[in-house]
């Protein structure tokens, strides 16, 4: 083996080791999409709202009567009142509370987050007290209600993955009273600073190996 070939081989080994070390040195970071900003009716499309956290955007769509086969048709409302009265609701709430009720549904699209490697999704409802209740369905199709995975009356954090499966879409409905979808969250793997350093060294090694190969061709 020539010196140049040996050098290139050692460089490749070092780069591979750096990438393996980087993969094992990742930290877990929780991303929380608080569904309370911007307040009011979404613009320019009142039936759709996007939320961004950690550089990742998820999309919420509003539907009436579970008609997921057509375009979103429920005007949404982002409520920001004090206490637990904060989150995503409806702009056509008959009670005037701007919350989700009756045959109204909010569908949240998690596809961008899943493509970005986010896992372990959770959700929390808001304004759910007394006799108010809600349920959640999971689906892998934007046009399908899917299967029910949760029903409750609380404002606790609930796991959307695990035994419930890793769905791309989640559909939220109030089964009694008026409720809000307060927030959803997930876990993303974030490289440690030392990992970024190893990756930069690896790229530098690739550049060095490339220059050496160019010199070999030039003087052959």
C-alpha cells in the first residue's frame, strides 16, 4: 500500500470513529409547541395554524363533523386568557368561550417533526374542569379519523407514542363541555458540543484526503 493510500485509509477510519462517537454522545432535548401564539384567529387562513419550536413546524387544521376527507373547515382560535384558559380552540364556539366543543375537531400534523427525528410525543389539554371531557384519535392518514387512543377529563401530560403507536396525525375533540389543546411536545436528539467538534474534525479530514488525492493525480 502506498503512503497516500495508507494516509487516506487512516483518515477514513478516524472520520468513521468520530461519527460513531458523535452518535453515542447525543443528548435528548424536549421540544414544546405551546399552542397559544399568535393569539386570535389565524391569518391568512382561519382554518389552519402553524406552530414552530426548536426550528420544527407542526400544523393544526380545524374540521367540523369529522369531515377529514375535505379541506379544513373549522375556524380556529388561539386563546390566551389567564390560568388554564390558554391553547388552541374554535372561533365558532356557541358559548363564546372560543374553545373546542361538540362536533368540532382539531387535527395536528406531526409529519415534519417525525421526519426531523423527533419521538416520544406528548399532549396536554387546557380548560378541562368539572364535567368537561375530551378524546384523542391517532391516524396515519390526514383524511381518516383513525382509532381512539385517549379519553379523559384532566389537564395532565399524556404520552402519544409507546403503546399507542407512532401516528402521523392526531385528532382532538371535546366530548362534553368546552376544552382547549394546550400544548404538544416531543424529544429530539441533540449532539453535544464535543460531538460537533468531532464532526468538524471529520470534515476537515475529508478535505485533507481530497486535497492529497488531487495532488496525486496532478503529479502522476
